[in-house]
């Protein structure tokens, strides 16, 4: 894939297909993230793929709590567009109905953070490139990654 094609083809997906991602595609996506370089060869990431409905439900309930804490900020930013607030709240609480969530976690920090230091995000470009590649197999639109430094609470 050419650089400009990758840049122009990047999109944010807000609604996802209900079909599960084949295990082979999921493994390929995670493998791509594991191949990312890291500072001092630390490789400070750990991937957890949630595919079970009960695990996804638990995560979505936690995300809904987090989304609620951002509501006032959203309302201030979009005071003339309340529909944007509602759409954002809905998306943040259920991740667009995704059937698979890939959590990118770090062993080195326990506190949840939205922004990661650069040396901990090296795996993100590799993972998103793999998602883009998987899109040629019709699966990209239903996969998402959520990057945060938290200890995994459960694994599928």
C-alpha cells in the first residue's frame, strides 16, 4: 500500500457489522501489532481480544460510565448540536456494536490513561495497518482497538 493511499483511506468507523471476526484474521491483526518496534526492545504491550458477549457487555458498561463523565465537556463543545452529544455518548458506551474489541495494554502502568507515551503506542500503527489489510477480507469495519494503559480485567 502506498503512503498516500493509506493516509487518504483512513476512516473512523462508528457502526460495526454484527458478524464475528474469523479467528485467523484476529490472530493476524494481533501478530502485526506484536511485530512493532519498541524503545530498548521493551515491547511494553499486551493484547487482549474480547469476543465473548459477557466480556463485551462488561467492557461496554465500564465505557458507559467513562462516557458519562465526559458529557458536560461534550455539551459545552457542541452546545448548538445536542444530537452530536447523544451520538457520541451512544458510541462511547457501546463502541458502535462491535463484536470484537482489541485492548492494547501495558504492564508498566496500572492507571487508566487515554493518551499513551510514544514508546507505548508503537504497536498501534502496525495493528491498524493489519486492520486495514483485513478490510480487504471484509472484516475491517467491525474491528476496533481501544488503546489504554490498564491491567487486563478479563481475557477471552
